[in-house]
C-alpha cells in the first residue's frame, strides 16, 4: 500500500511540473534582428508564444551554460540577456554573429539554450554603456538598445 501511495505522489509531482515545460516549448525564438538608430544600436529577439521573463547583467568574460567553458565573442564588455521560459531549439538563423554595421554593438552570441533557459550576450565597445531592455507584443519581442553614450 505504501508503494502505491509513493507512486501516486510521484506521478502527481511529475504532472505538476509538466505545464511549465510545455509552456517553454511554446515560447520559441524565431528571429534575431539588429539595427542602428540615432543614439543607439538595437538587438531584437522575436518569439512565438507568451512573453518570457527577462533579466540582464554585465560581464567582461563569457562562458557556456552547463559546461562553464569560456567562450569568445567580440566586445569589450557584454550585456547578457536571459529569457525564461524560452528556447531556440528550432531557430534556423545564426546564433553567434558579428555586427559590423552597428556603431557600438560588436556581436551577439548565444551562451545558453537549455531547459527553457535562453541566454544571449551582446558585446559592445567600451564599458559601462547605458542600455534599455523592454518586452513588446504582437509579435512577442525582447528589445535591447545599447546607447551610444
């Protein structure tokens, strides 16, 4: 009887985690765009599905999630943008690229795409550069503006 109860509790716990996993599958990266504007460079991540939660931090050294291995990308400093729950499993475009046409942003690099944790580093010239991050709808987008001054 105790075994049956343990199995039922385990099954109930597993089912309680399933909705978040399915939600992550619905929030998928479809496109990355960059552009230069008066006073700032823009990097835009477009998604299908619901808005992901977004957090960001600055760093001067990058590493791959999971392995912790260092990685290189162009830039003196990086704004790392984390989006959860989200994934880029089916994204067919480049995940790491340089941005020679932009004034401040030097490159974009995918540092993590694991268990609904999606992370990109945006490398730019100089350090301590001002930035803004916003989430837009129709379509769902995470918009990062790196200011020129």
